[in-house]
């Protein structure tokens, strides 16, 4: 496992360009295999989850041509099968989108139960309930979800929980069902809109993405399309918080500020100066950080993916902050690691109380998942001394050139690669 070594104390300064959105890309790639034409994708983030999905598509028979670091051309006209391999699928949660897209293409899919970040229990009952409503037969055997249907038929589907994954997966399947599907209580994340735009570019008929009612009129074929992935609002939020944490001044470029309104509002509440231009956001902290209460919610609420980062940041705010995690049970595994660095945090159920203001001190810590890893890096940037973060591969699933971008902003951060247990 790789280790990241962070020297604390440098204020971040400068510009950082934001990559394409992970959570859009990991749905758009599986969606591409619904097409029998040529697909051209740009602004794909160069991250491990994208590499894994490209390997899965290749394994299923998609012809792939890379066009530099962030673009790819796909020709899914001749697929070999509908059973992606366990070894690749287990690496990431978003492989569940192969269920919806393979159903749309073949009326069949055999997908191992997906892996991904351990954020407590992450059921997929709403995905399966929706597939069943479209007429799909579902069997779960030996860790494999087997789906089969002669012809999917549109249906009214009410989601019992607001789920990004279920909303997208059902959009994928319903795009190829006969007749109209209405998805109610749908999630409204910008990534859902991006996936719907891509599907529509391939010939789908989807209206209402970005609201809580999505109407999908099924079509029988999907053709060629070109698509540019939207910017990653979570990556942008990460650098905004890192700048606020270190007391620096940075510009995040190539973002859609509207997608970051909840984050901008919270940073301003904490006394951070945030100036918004059409495609960039300036973040500057000169004063003390003020404590703040944060509650995570589905979009447009404060994103759960930035909750661990906000917690690292609030350890620097003098006074008591309360963070309530409403989206995932058990997304507080970073707390113990932050405490190793001297943070004073108490967790009760879904609530964490942060008593901030004491400087953090460097310690050996481990990334328990993707965003927890990023939060510990931000904590390391604030801490006195040299923080050594192990299990750094979690970060590579979702951040393009994380250390390089931070170094570009003046951070002292380096990767120590481990081969066969030896640090090199
Ligand atoms: C997606 C994002 C993840 C983000 C999360 C919430 C991707 C690849 N991942 O994850 O980064 O943290 O949205 O914004 O886009 N639930 C059920 N049954 C289901 C599905 C979900 O009970 O069938 C629950 C979950 O346990 C959770 C809540 O619904 O408590 C929201 O989960 P969901 O929006 O589905 O998250 P993911 O799509 O897994």
C-alpha cells in the first residue's frame, strides 16, 4: 500500500484546475455500452475508478481508443457478453450501473455484488425494486445478481429513499423499456443531469432530470454521441476546504459554481471569503475560522462526500461545531483518525460534535475510504509536523493527480510507493 507524507504549515496559494466529475463519469462509461454507434467522451477524470470501468468495458468487448489523458473513443457495437468479471467489479461501487446498461442492451445482466467505499451498509434494494417494476426477473446466487427480461415495460416507480445510484440505474434501464417510466422521489444531483444529457445525446428521451420527477419514454436503439463530462464539484469543494484550512488564497478553475452553493454558503458562514465568477471560485481566509453546524442532505443540500473534509476543517474553528450525517449510517470512520492527530470530536449516532481551536499534531493515520483519505490530507496540511497517511490508494479512486495539484498550490506532500512491502 502507498503512503502519502504531508508536511503541515504551508498556506495554499495559486490556481487549480478541476477535473471531470467522478460520479458522472462512472455512470456515463457503463451507459456507453447501450449504444451500437461510436461514443466520444472528453473531460473524463484520470482516476482509478475510470480506469477500472474502461477495463470492464474492454473485457465485455468494447473497442477503446484513448485520446490523451482525459478523452476516449468507444465502439460498443460488438459486445461479447453480459457478465463483467468479479475481479474488476469488486473494486468499485459504481459497477452497479452495469446492471441498468446491460439490461438496456441485452435484457440480461449478471453482475457481482459491487464493492467500493465502506460507508456502513449500502443496500441496493431500490435499484432492484425498480428493475422488478420494469418486469425484470431477479435472482441473487453465489454473490452474483442475475437479471433477465424478455421486454422491459415502462412503469411508475416511487423510490423509498432518495438515491443517486438507483435514480441513474433506473434511468439507464427505463431508457430502453417499452413505453413511459415515471421515476418519483428521484435524486437531483448534477451528475444525474449529466448522465441524462448523455443518454439523450445517444437518442434516449428523458425529461425532468435534476427534479424529483423524471419521465423516460423508452426507445429501441441508441446511436453515436459526443459528450463532455461536467466538472467534479466534490473535487472543487475539497480544494476550497483545503485553502480555508491552511489560511491561504486559491482559485478553483473550470467549475460550475451553482453546483457548489451549499459549500460556498457554509465557508462564508465560517468567515472565509468566497468570490464567485462564471467558471471559477476564489477562496481566501485571512481571519480566524468560525464554528458552524453542518447537516448533510441529498443535492442541493450539503454533500455527504464533503462531510469528512468539513470535519477536518472545523477542527481549526475556535468553538463547538455540530455535524449531522443524514445520508449514510456509519460515515464517521475518519473520526478516530482525526482524533489521533489531536482533534476533539465526540460522536453520538448520526451527530459529531467538534470542539475546535486546538492545533492538530502530525501522526500516522490511515485512509479508511476515498473522502476520509482526502480529509486526512487536509488535516495533515494544517498539522504541526509530518503526517504519514497509509492506504493512500483509496484517494486514487477519485482524485486526479491529487498530490501534484496540491504541490502546485504550494503544499509539501509526496507519495512513497510500496512494492512488496518495501517503501520506494
Ligand atoms: C452516490 C455517490 C457517492 C455519494 C452518494 C450520496 C456514486 C458512484 N457515488 O452513492 O459518492 O456519497 O451518492 O450522495 O455516484 N440506499 C438504500 N437503498 C438503495 C440505495 C440507497 O437504502 O437501494 C440508501 C443508502 O444506504 C444511503 C442513501 O440511500 O443511505 C443514499 O445512497 P445513494 O444516493 O444511493 O448513494 P450511492 O448511489 O451509493
